[in-house]
C-alpha cells in the first residue's frame, strides 16, 4: 500500500464510531475491523481519485464505506461457511454466536451506507448510492451462486467466471469508480476504471485458485490443495472435467465427492490429471487475458501517465508480476 494513503486509511479506520451499546452488537464490529487485511478496496478508491485530484481528504470516508461493506460480507460469509478462523483469529460467530454475527453484520451494512450519504456531495449522491446498491446486490448474488454451486453438478466454466465476477470483482470495480466520480472524472473515465478493477479482480481470484493447487505452502497462507480436498468447483476443476478423457473422468469421479482418509493422495491424483491436461498453463493464459484487458482500460483513462503509475504498480503486485 502507498505509505501516505496507508496512513490516511489507518487513521480514519481507527476513528470510525460504529456505536457503543449494547456492547455485544458493536464489539464484534470493532473486532473484525481490527483484524487487518489488505484494505485494498479503500486504497483503490483513493488511487482512483488520485488520478484526477490532489485533495484526497474528502474521499477518505466514502472509501471506508467499501471496507466496512467488504468486512460485512466476510462476517456473514464466515457464518454461512461455518469457518472457524478469519485472518488467523476466531470468526465472529465462533467468538460470540451466530445471532450476534447476523446482527453485527447488518449494522455494518447500515454504517457503510451512512459513510456514503453523510460524506458524498449531494449532486453525486443519487448516482453513488444507486451504483453502490447495485454492486452490493451483485456481491450477494455471487455468494448465493457460490453456495448453489456446492450441490449443482452441471456448472459451466462461464457460470463460474460470472460467479467470481459478482462475488469478488465487482466491488473492486466499484471502489475505483467511486474514487473517480468523487474526484470529478468524466463518465467514460470512471467506467474504464470500473472495468479495470473488475478485470483485475477476476485475474486475482483465478490466480488465487491456481495458487491453491500449485502454490508454495510456506507463502500461500493456507493449505495448498484445500480446494481439491473440499471438491470446490474452480476454473481448474471445471476445465479438467470438460477436457478429461474416459480414464481421467473415471479417476476424477472416484476421488470427487467421496470421503477419503488420505487427502494428500487425493490432491496428488487430481493435480496429476491437471498436469496431464495442461490446466496450469490454460489458467495462466486466462489470468493474463484479464490482466491485459485491465491494463487496456487503464490506458484509455484520460489522466497523466505518472498518475496512473501507482495503480499499474498495484496491479503488478496483486498478480505478483514485475511487468
């Protein structure tokens, strides 16, 4: 994160007042917001605004709305997934209980709206709230599709890509669009930034799927092969199922959806089929397609190249690339 922008966001987050009583409603909000994370979404809002203005102070609180909303989705997603940990610490529903997680999450959504309607200039407010509401609904649609996919055996690659676009990518696009709109950007520039963020979000999620199978356990941050063990439908698995021959299909059927004591063998076997089919280079090619599409949108934004550099650098960081 840019050091100056990091300082702005960190200070502003610490100063947010979510409420006080009852403590069982507001303490969980302060808890999940204190667990850290990349703070990527508010950073994107500031970087989107920085393309068009030097005065970022009016953008800080609207930017925080994206972070509060994002953490609201994490709180509820953790409950739906029955996840025990978030960023290495107990999830809210584990530390308190499911009812607290629901209510505290509801308040976070309310606070996200408040950060917008109390800090966005009145002439821009209808546009911003309309786009935020559309994005918020899309994120919920993505989560519902993701849950539906757990039991649906007919998922297509196109459906999976649309799900991750909704669940992950659209909020990144909105964050950038928000910064541009608040900084007075032309509508076409704001749209290019929204598309840039969405494409980067798709590339980032696909890269995460790839690392889950082929990443270094020492640096990945979670167990490599977890998606294979849990039979999660990813681009890699769906592509393998679409391209596998009869013998490979039979092997996949033997390992998927079955309770197995030797999960390491399952990971080795499924990854072996991925290797036979060239799933890794196919995934890398799609990641690069989205990455290049994103850079093309950034190129079309009518702002000086020097102002675009921080966004370009952040995109490279997210993809763990040098150029």
